[in-house]
C-alpha cells in the first residue's frame, strides 16, 4: 500500500512540533528527535526543514511537511527528485479515483512537501501553487511538460507513462483506465534549496 501512496500522494511522514516546549532550541531538538524515532524518517528531512526555517523565520513553529518520493521504483524516484531539485519538474499527477478509494484528501494550494529520493533522503521542498482535476484526454502539452520535466514530446510521453502506470493500479482496485478518467494535476514550485 505504501508504494501506492508514494505515487499518487505525499503521505504524512513528518511530525508536529511540541506545543509545550519552553525554548526555541528545545522545540527544534524535540522535533528532530520525534521525527527520527517515532516516524523512522531520514534525519535529512528534519534537517532540510530546519535549514528552510532558518532562512524563512516566518514559518517558525509550523509542522514539518509531508515527505515522500515520486513514483514506485528507485530509478524513477531518484530521476524525478533530481528534476524537482533542478526546477525542471514542476507538476505531479495523481488518479482522482485512487484518492477516493484510499479516502485521502486532495492536495491543497499552499501546502509544502519535502521531496526525497527513493531512500528517503531529503532533496527539495516544494509548495503547491495550483490544483486542478482534469480528464485524462484534456491534459495539455504545457502541463505534461511541467510534469515530465521535458519539452521533447511531453504530452506523448506523459500519456504513455501515466496510462501504463494508472492501468496497473486500477487493476488492483478492480477498475480500468479510460480517456475520461480524472487526473489530479498539481503545479508546484521548488522553494528550497533557494536557487530557483
């Protein structure tokens, strides 16, 4: 089930800051400790969030965002993380019916997420800028380019990759892909590291 969630949604692996902490230092220390021990996520996730907060103090006290990787295998997850880090990948696509099937809330504008490689090491922080639900057969060339991180035949590549991918997961839930299936289209911006 985890790899399904990794593909379509960034599942919450972060933790909440303790509200009873007496000092800023203890809050940061407890957050890192909680993150590492309770959720067994890579320490780089909490470290990246702390670096982001240090440069953006207005977000001090906010929860560590969800962290996860794109796709379901090492090669694709690492490739997509690199494209995100380089600012080439600026969108992600999920199957609306799977959000419903797994009773997971749709992504929201303004939500930040920590993108990791396949091993869970933090690579970048992204922020959702736009969320739309669009039928598969109405995905635009521009959107496909943002999702695929390329301008070389992006729509053809997007359709082939996503049709095959969604087909495999729909089989598990007893469905079949069709041209009208709804896609949750998230356009995001890489906000950390701050080189974009």
